């Protein structure tokens, strides 16, 4: 049986936590001057991966 390999692209984008996987938030890199403080504050929090995508992530990250 060959070794299970981790998908490196997925490993850079997702982190395993106690409750599932954490992902980054978009719209937080540039052009921040026109965005309101409330919008930037809400983008700051880490987002969890939805339940429907967990099966696919466990295949991409078997060793996580």
C-alpha cells in the first residue's frame, strides 16, 4: 500500500482545528481604505469550512 500524500495546495489554505478546518477570508488584502471599519472587522475573524466540504478536505489532507 503506497503512502498517502497530502495535497500541498490545500495544506497551505486550510488549518485543522478541534472542530473542523479553518479557512482564510477573501477581500482583506488590498484597497482597504474604501471599506468601512465594520466590514474590515468582520473580515478579520477566521471562517470555518462548511459541513458539505469536509469530506473533500479529509481526502485532500489525510494526515491532518
